[in-house]
């Protein structure tokens, strides 16, 4: 079953003369363990696609299904529960709470979902440990580097039983080494079965994905074919001169 | 890629045999430049002829040893610091295709751009696969893969910028499907594009 499915999703902002078709008839399916990148220029609808996929916004038309369940038929409470339990978000500017330590930030969604604080904290520490941040668990966000902050944000997005990771330009202003580390973590999460959608205008980030879809003016206009192994790159004739 | 200078670089570490040079060349370049034995020996013979290496005088074969001469050291130091020729646009074929597409009736240039963008992203995906196994990702290979990814990324950025310019030009021109193509620039004269 697809973890995420967008069926003919459209989103219209404004009306009459000021109407903007942010998304038009978008179909997208993401299976467990798949990493899909959505590439497109500014204003192509990338972020709108992500907020609708994450149930943070409702489509004007069409349906969003998370693990087969249509969001339009869920109550507000059920959708909020789904966001806390099944969906992890990573934003460009990290969105960590400055008054909480790294461990508390990671444990927060579990605590909000009703998990006892001690268990939530233990799960948070495990998630940080998985990302090589165990020693930073007690630090506050402003005591961490940009790369560490984003790793904490990813730990928060995958902690617990999250099935879907949604990331909006997750490497933001990080340098290329830290950006690669972030994408490697997203990629590793997918290997463990998490489905991920990463929106970006950066081809280097997108190239970590199994599939890249191209968005233009709110429509998916193209996508990559399944990627062959890299072997052919290493035996290209004519490179030995 | 200069096999000649790569061999000089390997010999600058100390004397080596022909076969050993081939294996080390491939390992140091992340194994992305396969080299046949014949190439190694032909190059070594020329280096010896030019006085840049000297052999131990034993018979031709995998066990024949070579060492770099003072002249070879000087040649290598000079080569490392000589910038490769980057004066002509290296991606002229793609640039020309897009410029030509602007002038061909019935061709949607942005669709042409997307075909190339998709191909380049797929190529980048293939290169990125090499990074997945961090444990097997040695420094030489990492540098080669990074170089390819940055190069391909730059081409995609150019396509994105072109796409943006076309969109703006179309918007400025009202309902025109495509902007009026500019006259073909004389790139050969102005920028030295190679044929």
C-alpha cells in the first residue's frame, strides 16, 4: 500500500482576478521505503504540494490518502493525531524550539501524543544516538551548529513510528558537506522503510532520491526513469585518455 | 586526463614496476579511468625517451622498474600548476541545441530544456548511488564523484536560468507562445567555441 497518495490534487488561492492555481491535477504515489524528490523553480507549487501532503492544508479539489486513509473523511482530531504519529516534517529553518534541549525537541511530538515523558525522552535519545548526536542531547539549539540543528530536526521527524517524512529544502543554507549528511540521513530513514518526499530546487539534493518528479506551474510535467546502477559510469569508453 | 603526468606523479613517490603503476593509477582515480597495460608501457617508453623517467634496464615486461628523473620532477611540478584550458564554453553542444531550438518553428523550447534536465538529473542520480556506501567511498572516488556532480549541477542551473528567462520573455511579450529568437550570436568569434 502507498504511504502517500495524491489523487488529482488541485489548490487554488484567491478568486476572480487574483486567482492563483498553485497546483493543478497532481497525482503522486509514494511507497514505503521510497524517496521521491520534487524539483521545480520558485512558485512552481512545491511547498504547497508538501503542506497538502502533510495535511497542514486542504486541497481545493482531489484527495490525499495516507496509508490508504482519505484525509477528507477524517475528523480534525484524527488528522491532528495522524500528523503527530505518522508524519515527520523537516523545514529549511529547522523549526526547533529554542527553550528545549535537543533531546526535549525530539521527544516533544511523542509527549504531545500522550506518551509518558520518561519513555518519550528515551525514544528521543535513541533517535539522536542513531544520527550520531547522543553527546549533543543536552544542548540547546543555539549551542549547536547548523548541521547539528538540522540533524536534530531529522531525528524529531523520524522519532517513534513515523511512516512519512516530508522535507522542504532540508539542507537550506548548509554547506555541501552538511547538506550531504542531511540527505544521507533521509536516505537511511528510507532504507528502514520510511517514505520520504523532499522538495527542492537543488539537483544535488534531488539526486539522492529514487525518483525525481518535475513540477512546473503547479503541474507535474515529467519524472525520471528508474536509475540504473552506477557501474556503467565507470566503464564509459573514451574516458581513459 | 594526462596519463603521462599521472604516471610521473606515481613515480614521484618512489620507483615502481609497470604493472604496479597501472593498478595504482586506477585506484587513485577512483577506478573511473580504466587504463590498459599497453597504454602504460607506451607512455613509459615515451617518458624514458624524453628523459623524464629512467628504467632499471631489465627486459620489457611487468617487472621492469622505473624511477622519475629530476627533469620528470620539474615537468610534474609545472603540470600541476598549469591551469587546464577553460577559456571556451565546455558545454557548447547543449548551449547550441537550446539556441537552435529557439529558431525552429513548432519546437517548444522549454520541453527541449526539460528533456536535457531530466537526463542530467538521472545521470546525477547514478553518480550519487556511488556515495551510498560510505564505507567503500574512498577519498579519490569521492573527489571524482563530487567533480562530476558539481559539473552536471552547473549545467542544470544553466537550464533552470534559461527556463526562467524564457518564461519572463514570454510574459513580457504578452500572449506570444515563445519569445522572438535573438539573432544567433557569433560564439566562435567572441568566445572561441570549439566545433
